[in-house]
């Protein structure tokens, strides 16, 4: 499952929320750099994870992106481990350089997709704009840079192996299809970024029902619009 890589090139850094992010032109755009400097990148998710994650936790992150949230968790909380799953193999070296720049040693990047069960590798379409890279062959006419076969692992098998305390999920609309398959009941909390523009009301209900089924309840105090938090136990005052 380990998709980590050793960085080969040193870049200047952008500082955001106390962590360093490499200014690699393959990933870093002017818009992203501006958001990072203003602490506006993934701001709601960052706030939620720092509230929810505690010392000694094992965190399972679905949708690692540029590695910002996994690095933030490991840097700001004395976690046991963060396991970050990201389908785009081109982001693994970027993760490695960010972790090294921040002295982070508790994050493992896995270049894999999670599904209801383990399956055949799936084609992943990489585009110049990493945010537009996806399992979809055609996205608004954007050209494909490369096609990579990505390992597919079973969600519950991974959970049973890693035994996470906290789930962090930002998978661009796939949450409504994936999370209803979750059977693992060892979570203390979950932070999920919803994408109602793609999954609709039925998909939102499916996510909430999935969390309730594994013993978690919606926690409004730590939720903010589309970033929703669930906890196993919480105070009402």
C-alpha cells in the first residue's frame, strides 16, 4: 500500500498555518500559493481536524490531495500515525518533500483507491491541473497528461488492518458511494467534506446514515457548512 517516495528536488517554501509547503511548479499555482499564505486553503477542514484529532490517534485520510492536511495533523498533534490515501501517483514525491521539510515522520502516503472490496487496478487520468485529475476519462474537455493504473483496496480490510481512530474524507463526491460500505466501528470521530453539488440530497443522507450506522453522530459544534464532523461521544453543553 505504501506509495511514498524520496524527493529529488529542493524548492522554496510557502508557509501556511505553521507548516511549509514546497513551491513546486508542477503543483503550486498562483491561486494555491495565495490561499496558503492567507491560511485559506482547506480552512474549514483544517479547523475541524485540529479540533477532533488527539494525541496518540491513528488517522485514516481518504483523498490526500497535496498532503497539506496530513502534514498539518502530524505537525500539530502528536499522533501515532496518519495513513493518507491518494490516487494520483504524481503527488507522492510532493508529499515526501513536504513531510521532510516539516520534520514529519508519522505520515505514510498510499497510492491507492479504497472501494467496497479489493479489485482490479483502475485507470486514473492525470491532468496538468492536479485538481482535475480523476477516474473520469473526460472532464470538461481538459486534456489528459497520462493514464496511471491505481491499486484498489477494500475499505473495511484497510480499516481492520490500520485500526484508525479518526477518519478524514475529502474524495470529491465519491463519499456517497464509498462510505455506505463502511462496517468498521472503531472510529471515535470523522471529518467529511461533502460535495452536495454532485451527490445531491440523497447522497448527503447516505453519508449521514453511514456514519450513524458505525456509531457516530453529527457534531454541529465542529462542523462548518459542507465540512461535517461526527463523534462517538459528545457533550450537549
